[in-house]
C-alpha cells in the first residue's frame, strides 16, 4: 500500500492560514515584524530599499514550495499510471487558465471593489461570488455521473460571466464596459500562482526523470535574469519585458521557479518514502527530536537575524546548526531517517546559498524579490516540510494537526472565505463596523481578536468543507 503523507498538507495549511492571518490582522499599530518588511507601519508605504524579511514574507513562498512538492504526485504518478504527456500538458494548461480566471473574478468581487464605502449590495454580491466559485471549482463526489459535474461547472462559469458583465464596480469597469481593463485587474498572488503552475508544471513534465536538467533550466533562467538586470537598456531586457498578453503573463513571474522547482525535488523525496513498502526504521529516539528542533531553530534564527540585520550572527549560527544536523544524521537507517537526512541536506544547501547571496541586490527582500530571498525561503520551506513529516507522519499527531491538514487540503476556500464570506456575513448582521473600531484600539485586540479570531472562523469554514469532502480544485 502507498502511505499518505500529512506533511505536505500541513505545510500548505500553515502557509494559507498565515496568509489569511496577515490580511486579517489590524494595520498600523503592530510591531514592524508583524507586516511585510518592505511595507512597515504606521503608514505601510512601500519602501523597496528596506532589506529584511518577516514571517509574513514567508507565507507565499511556502505555498509555492508546497505546490512544487505536489508535482510528483499530480504529474509523475499519472505518467507511471499510463497518462500521456500530451494529456498532461493539456491538463497543466487548463489548470493555469482556471487559476487565472479565479484570480480575475475574485479580485473584482472583493467588497471594496464593488463600492466604497461598502454597502449591503457589495456585501451581498461578495457572498454571491463565493457561491458561484463553489459551483465553478467544487469537485463533486465520485459516485455522481460526469455529466452532472460538467453541468454544475457550466452553470458556475455562466453565472460568473453574467456577473462580470452586468455588475457595476466602483473599482473599475466591468467586462462589457472595457474588457482589457477588466482582465488587467486581478489578484496578483493568484495570477503569479497561475503562471507558476503552468510554466513550472511544464518544466517538471519535461525534466521529471532528470533533476540535473531541472537545475540546468534554473541556471539558464538565472543567467537571463542577471543579464536583464545588468544590461537594463539592452535588447535582451526589452525582449524579456515583452508580453503578448500583459494582463496574464510577464517574464518577471518566472522568478518564482526558483522556489517551485526546488519544491519538486523535495516532493520526489517524499513520494519515494511513500512508495517504499519496506519499513526499516530503527526506533531511534533522539533523531526525531533533533529533526523537530533544528528546523524550528533555523527558522527562528533566520527570521530574527535577517529582520534585525544581524547578518554575520545569523549566517554563522545557521552554518553551525546545519553542520551539526548533517553530522548527527550520518548513518541514518530506515525509511523515515533517510528521508529526514535528504530533506535536511537539501534545505541546508538552499538556505546557506541564500545567506551567501544576501549582500547582493541590496540585501534580502520580498519586493522586489532577490535571489537570496528565493533560496532562503526555499531552504526554510524544506526544513518545515521535514518538521511536519516528523510531527504528522512519524509521531502521527493527527488530531493536533488536523486544522493544518484539513485547511491545506482546501486552500482555495480558505484564501477567499475571509473577504467573500466571513466579513460580509458580519457586515450584514451589523457586527463588522463596531468590531473593527473596537479591535483598532489596541495591538492585542487587533492581533488576537481581529487577526486570530477572523482567521479561526475561516479555518473552521474550510475544515467543515474538507470533512464533508467538498473540495475546490482547479
């Protein structure tokens, strides 16, 4: 039997929960490390010259890394079962298109896009959009005929098209008034995700039998990116900046391949562990504990030191922790320990490479993203995948991690339910405005009551649908 790994679901769940939390917490009155490093309080004005990262800067790359780690399960497994590469190419293309549609539709039906200030019409249309998304992307139970699923999705897409054409948006024109402007307004996170899913999926499909070929692609991409930066006015820069559909694709989006494709390598390690039918674990007591402590230590050390700019301290401490982990994991035996050893080495190499590149491009930054940012976040994501493997799959902490795993299995619902369901329902019942006013009076209320409280509601909604086996899928 093929074992199921909860680590990947837990990592994805952690990323999406923290993503929701970062958007729900109160703005302006929390410490700077509670926001994106380049958008500090109290004014939250973007400063591209401000180096450093915070925990908020890790959530999106962790999610991208988890997407890459899922490629071996969604692509390689299907090839092994007989699916043709042509069919997989078409599926990857359709997934990218569906994510792009999701990005455009969601952005227009956020309440602040429909009216400003928000009124009952805006809140009601947001809930309606959430219901339409349910029809568009819900995976129906397997016992239903295929034509029922197609019919439900067809109704959902038809309603989405109708709403996009008829609704008046204060934040921009609708689809009939100005199609180009409508399509150019999208959720940037989801649009980047759509591009990453398509381009990285194609690269993985072509290189799934050769990790060196995948690394060679990343090297070529790095050369192009560096040349484009160095020769700013060259024909190469102009060629890279050109796009036949600027609202859908930009070369700049491809930089996230440096996170997704390393994730695919970690995913292959995880898939190998799942498919290994022989369990040779020795029952070592100290190695699992070590693989819980070291990843967390590396995460905390680098967040503190990169944000506080204690660069030498952070680099030396990380190097020592990585060396200690590699030495103590020598002679690993058994499926679990061998997987931990591989993941720890991969994560350590990526992290140390990112720290070595930190001085370049003015220091590590999420915006505009630097090479150091890509490798540091990929390394930390690998370490956290290792952490969750020990916690979820070795120690089998099922109940305590259920909120992470169930949310990670339904990330699309979690991503939009806060602004399209929870907030509108609170507003329509008259709770929203006094709730915001109260929470804005104190950092503690702003984080724990507003941030954690609203995020908890989103997680509960997501967990409910996951337990009912109602998933949104692209």
